C-alpha cells in the first residue's frame, strides 16, 4: 500500500480542534480537502502529520502553535477611531472586520476591545497562540 510522501496531492478529511476540544473546522460534512503537499497551502504541522499515512488510515495529531499559526503578535493590534468605521456599524468584541492596507489589499481583522472613542483591532490569525489537534483520514492519494 502506498504512503503519502512529500509533494503528493492528497484528499483528506479532517476535524480541527483546540486542546480544550472545541471544534473550529471540519470537512466531514462536505467533500474531503484536496491539497498538493509542499506548496505552502497547509500549516507545517498539518502537512507533516500526513506524511507516511496510508489511504483510509486515521490518526490524531497535536500541532504546537509554532507549527500552526505561531504566537500572538502584539504588533498586529492597532487602535483606530470609531469615526473610521461605517456610521451604522456598532463594533463588538470578536466581530470580524475587513479593511484595506496601504497597498489596497483586503485584510481581515477582529475587534479585540471597544473603547469610548476607539476600537482595538487584531490582525493575528484567530488561531494564533493555540496548539491545535487534528483528526485526520487520508481518503485518496492522487
């Protein structure tokens, strides 16, 4: 039976959880994810976990935050005036926002804190600072 190796394209079902068991994503209710390994499409720990798996094999891996989305970067928090928001928007902690950077590229933020005149936005990936647990099942090696 062949095993997953670097640069293979695979179809995989997964369920991603925080270490407290909270599920943040799963492919079980949809088609398995198809991904080409070695292309930087996956977090490093997820890709490493697939190597040497066989078709129909299932396993659970724990990925240290360094091999996932890294530590929370305090430099990615920014204070902005509420006057920069649309008038009808009432910001709340945890709310997702989309803005543009200086180059005009869209960027996603989360509201980290709401103050009287300002809000603090967070551009870190929502899973930054967390170790992650994935249940994996290789469905096909293409």
